[in-house]
C-alpha cells in the first residue's frame, strides 16, 4: 500500500474505519453492491484501476463516510495527488464558468490577500510603482449620513430613498 501525505488511500480509509466489522458485514451494509471477497481484496492488495462508482458508493454506505472522502482516497490509491478540502476554502459558485482571465484574476487576488494576511507585505509600504492609482480623499461617512437624511450629499447629489409604511 502506498502512503500519501495528503490523506489516506482507500485501503487505509477502509482499514481505519471498519473497526471490528467483518468484510461480510461491510458488504451487507453496502446494500449488496460489494462482495466480501472483493472488498477484502480491495483493502489488502494494491490496485491500479479506479473502482466503479457503485463500489465507491457501497464503501461510503458501509463505512458511513462521505462519498467525497472515499473517492479522494481511491484516487490516492491509484497514484493521483489529491488534497482534502480545507474548511477555510471558499468556493465561488459559478466561478468555473468565468473566462480563464477572470479565474486567474480571482486566484491572483486570493494569493495576494493571503500574502498580506501572512505578513509577507508591509501594509504601510506598498511595493512597486503605483502609477495607475489615483489617491481619493477620505470621506466623512458620519457627515454624509447626516446629509443623506436631509436629502443631499456634500457634492449636491440627491439621494432617493423609499419611506417604509412601518416607519410612519
């Protein structure tokens, strides 16, 4: 069996989670999708082809583990370098449908934000030339809020807002 430092192989996952259950009991818990002998062979010898979806679903049911964990472990068993998701990871729904340049911009922004968080940059001293940045004056948000209640901002823009019946 191959040990992969990014998580358990399928063999390790089954052996670590089956407890005192026999392969026959696991096969029963799988709902008839696995045979005891096949399950034992899967966990005691090296395999090079990816198990069928039915086999992976059966193992998931038998062990009471998320299917995702079983699929990742099976991938590691056939030599794929797979990493478990970190609960701190953020998945942006639909981001995979964005153009490649947009996806790269999101990845780059994420890397830079992590670098700032990890102290790799001094927040007071930006690196590089900022020739495309225009400094904007800081706004007085308190004054702007007071002005908005009067109907205008300090720039003279009218702010529209709807009265809520429950407020009257």
